[in-house]
């Protein structure tokens, strides 16, 4: 029996992963990652790093982050507490969906995760207070390779459900995408 139901999105390689929990009167068990099951769905590298984030206030936006080569990463993002609107933007230069985005609600209740391939920027907006996320990364964080695009970039037109009410100075200062932006190298 598979512990995951994996479905594609309109952005090639970007997948929604639904966890099938097993439960009884005591509670439940939910598998967050399984290399064997997720390998055939694009998570073809080993987990190099696992990160946990906590965001205090509803309507906070974090993102849109990505890493350049050789530190590009596959991510599996799960919400363990609260609810977020999770967004991935296709930055692959030869992709037919270049600069298109996909958003989905991830919550502690809906058992969904987002599997994000290399070449995508990622961010989220908290839909509730006190949100906790768990990220599985296929590459370690490297400050020199970190990049970002502004969450309110007019080229992306991301429809944040609550508008952007709280954003870090760093994320607010990511560059606006110029016409000369050709994407990220893979």
C-alpha cells in the first residue's frame, strides 16, 4: 500500500503529494518522506538537509527563494501546524511554463505537501497564526548561491490570498524581474 498519492500540476515536474495517514483512537502515523515511493515522482536525489520554520503572524509572506548551481535543490514542503498558501514559480529558461506560478493550501489538516523540482523559486503566505513548516532539501544551503525574486513582482502577478501584509526587508528587496532575465541555469 502506498503512503502517498502524487498528482501533477500544470507546471512540469511540480507535484502535489498527499499523505495517507494510518490512525485509530490513539492518533495517527503519517509518513513525511519515503525515498522509494517519491523517487519515481521526481525526488531523485538524497535528502541533504531538513529545515523547520515557524512563522508567528497570519498574512506573512516568505519568499520567493531559490539557489543557483551547483546548489539547486529539490524541495518537499509540508505544513505541520496551521495553514499556508504555498507557491512555486517556474524559472527554467526552456520551460513552456517559464515565469508561471502554482499555489496550493498546505495545512496540518489536509496532509498535502508540495514537491518542487530544481529551477523553481518557492515561497508561502501564512493563512493562520503560528505556522510550522518542514522542508526536505536535496542540497545544503549555500549563502553564495541564494537568490530570490520579489513576491509582488509585476511579471509574476502572484495572487496572494490575504495581500502582502508582512514581508522581511530582505524579501522586499529581491530584484524585480527585468525583460533580460533568462531564468536559472540547470
